[in-house]
């Protein structure tokens, strides 16, 4: 009866393995990519086009690779004796051990019996898949068999001994040797090798520093097993048992790991995402990134990043707030023609750890008035629902229970679009979106300008939220907010002839053999016409010259445009500005939103300090004017062509030929007059 059950179990296992060898082949090939352990590098091109290294990536774990030839035979024998005594005779999995484990699970419901070979454990170490399911186990065996076909036993053992976890944050026998005995693994004695080998099955329980008695008992078991197999003599066994172990008191980090920059953190985040899109699991993508010897080409600009760092690491550049927890800030700089992110800071002060909160790339905040040009003026101009001279009523607006007022609670009666933008009026974008419709405004932000965090309709804690509303779209009071990177890339459209480019921090990734495995192709779309982009840019240039953005003009005289933003309750302050060369979005506020207690927007001076230096030595430049753009005089009283009824209220601005004022203030018709 027992034989029959054993046979059935064995046949079932063999059939499962046979099938999974075909089903799991793609996974095996991915494991093949992980058989190196070299640090990946983030590269950039300097001003001469030469490759430079930005950062070398290493995991937040204590790992030191050591070649097989430097691992003593005693260490290899000790590991094989305690973990997989038939290692050299099986072909990836041990039929006898697997069957025993299977029967133990069937009859006793106990999965603690170890049926895994060293090769199977290597698979687990590489993939880090820990779920205890039959499918996972079958896939593990399949991968182990394939590994045995591809690599020699010595290569598999070397991989295993360099990836096994040995407590105290140590991965691999070399790091464990340094941690516990303060020396290279090749200098370990038999007793020390048995001590480390004994840690493997239960690292915490058999940690020689935390639990020395348990480790000593395990060391005895390892040495006894080595004696039984014939790896050591009785004399070797007895000598090793008597040897008094002296543990190292050093707690130094062998990696000497440095803290990665905010820019490198973003590169890591995006490359991991790209690897997962190619089908790699989280664990395999992580392993490839940190130990696959990848070469990642980034968009990093060392000059611009150094300017940002100089400003952001000095707390004196930001307002003094008498609070235990001070406000924070973040900035993103993008080259609008390419869409490449060239520099960023995710917080004020020195960065204290790798992969910490990167406010520039991860945090969602309410955009406030910075949304107005994107949600109202640009799409309305694009659809020819307004032009630069359109007259709007500036008065209190009531829609349902919501009342819209200007920030200062004052109203001007009638204003043109230029005045509305210059002084960031709240009533005007509401009037414009009424012409545009809420759905068109929302769709423009999502489909044309790449915003990913807007909510069409979502239930949160039992309450329904939507960003398709006037307070949300006209005043920037969104459900979740926007990312700084996405706001910067949306404004880049105005400097790039209406073309939106999804922002990016790397261009390609090569593997350890210099083969290109990821090409980060630019993703672009026409967000608006070149003419619309130009007109909005000129409107925002007016804000810099005469409106809420005064003080942001780049010192060299290069064309500068921008928009301030303040959210309700004074929680967030913004400035997004651009030139023909760069666009930069800057946010300031508390991580946990609360009143900043300041009346002046600090971002303008910070933005200017950075961008003045960024543009130093760059040629004076203006935006290129599209052929269909004309300059037209119009009457500020009516938004129509001027005549004697205008008095002195005549001004000049930019229009498209087919969307310029055509009627005069009186009932007379007159042709469009293009000014000098």
C-alpha cells in the first residue's frame, strides 16, 4: 500500500515537472540573465558627449561576491552536507527527498520537511518567491532542472554560496565571513565554515552572535554529517569541535553604500517599472537592476543638478517657519524640446537615505491656479471659443451651493483674458469653462496633457468624488492633486510648439553584455496647435511682466513666462515657469497639508535663483512666432477693433488670423489691421 502511494506521488510529481518544463521555460531564461552579480550603473553624457557615471547601484543589503576558487572546500562540503548531500548526483531536484516531503504534506499537513535541493534554493534566492503553493513548487523544480542543464555543479554552487541569506543582513558566505569573523572566506577554518553553514536553515535561530548556544549545537550537527559522508576525518572532526570561535566586534557596512540622489531614485523607479512591463516579476526586476550589471543611460544634466542641489541643501534659501516640522519643497526641471528631465530635488536639506519620499516625482498636491491656463484658457483658445481680447464678467458666481470669488474678494466688472491671466482671477476661468464645458476641460487635461491622477468618478470612504466640476477644473481643487513632474511637462507644451512629450529620466538600458534590453522611446502627441501654445505663452509672459509672477524674469533677458499658484486655506504654493530652453515647476508646503502662514509666494525668488544660473551664458532667445500669428490692436472696453469710441483704452496683442477681433466698437465693419 505504501509503495503504491509512493509510486503515485512520484509519478504525479514527475508528470507535473515534465509539463512545467515547457510552461515555465520563459521564467528559466529570465533566471539565466541573473547569473552575474555586478553593480548596475546610471550613466549620463557630459557637455562633450562623453559617458560619465552618475551612480553605481547596490541593494540595501550586505553582499560581497566571491569567486568559487576563493571559497574553501570545507565551506562547500559543509553546505552540501547539511543542505543537499546528493547535490553532485541529482539533476536539479532530489526524487527521494521530494517524495518524502510530498507524503509528509499529504498525511501530516506539515510543510516543514525540507525537500529542496541547493539548486531549488538557488532558484528561490534569485526569484525571492516565497508563497507556499504547489504551483510555485512545481515551477521552482522546473527552473532548477533547466539551471542544471545550463550550468555546471560548480557554477550553481558558486551562485548559491553568494546569494544565501546568513543573518545579520548578510547575503553570501563572503559577507558572513567578514561580519562574524572579520576576514575573507578563504581564510576560514573548518570550525568557522561549519558555524556559518549551520546558519542557513533558520538564520535567526542559528545566528552565532544572537544565539551562540543554538549555533554551537548546529555546528556539531554539520560536522557530524560531514564525518558521516566522508568529507572530513575523525581527527578533523574532533579538532574542529574543540576550536574556540572568536567573533568579530566590527559592525561596519561592507558595501560602504552611499545615499542615492533624488534623480537616481527616479531612474531606479522608472527602470524597475520598465522591466516589469516587459514581464519580469518584482523580485527578478529588482535582482536585475541591482546585481545584473546593467548600464542605464539617463537624461541627467550635472550642471543643472548642481545648481539645484546648491539651493536646496541650504535651508536659508527658504522662509523661516517657527515650527518643529518645517515645510518642504520640490522642483523638477525639464528640457521642453525633448521632454527630458534634467534635474530635480525631492526635498529641502541633505538627503538622509536612498529611495525615500521623492516629492518631485511621487507626491500629489493640489495645483491651485497653475491649472487655469491648462484647463481653461488653452483648450478654449484651441477651440476658438475665446481669443486674447475676449471680455469676461468679473463678478461673484454662484453655481448650486458653490460661490466663486476672487482671492482678494474684489471684482473688476469687465476684464479681458490678459487681465484675467495677469491677476489670476478665479471668476474668469469659470466663465471660460462654461463656454468650453466641464467634460471638454477634463478630457483636455487627461488626453492632451498627460495628467494621470485626475478622477472622473471614484468612491472614497463611501463618498463619491469627481474632478469634473468648476472648483476642481477652474481653481485646481482636485480630488487627489497632481504630480510636480506632470505639471512641469504640461507647461513644457507652451515652449514646445504645442507638442506634449511624456517626461522621462532614462533613454535606454544595456545588460552586462552591452545588449540593449530596454529602449525608452519618446511618447509624444499634439496637445494643441502651435499658435495656441504661442498665445498662452505670451499671456503667461504678461504675468511675469505685470501680474502675479513679477520677479521671475530670467536676468539675461531671455523670454520668460510663468504662473503662480495658491490653494485654498493657503496649503500649497506653486510657481511654474519656462523659457525657450527649460521649464521648471516648484512646489512649497507641508507634507501634511496645513496653513503655511505666509502671504508672499517664496517660490518666485527660489525659481529665479536657480534659473538665473541655469541660463547663465545661454544666448538671448525668444519663442519662435508661428506664421499664422498676427499682432492686432483692440479696444479693452469691448474686445473689438478700436475706433473713436475707445478713447485711450487701446492695446495690442497676439491672435491667429482666423480668430482675431473682426468688428469695431461701433456698428461699422473694418478689416483686421496688422500692426507693425
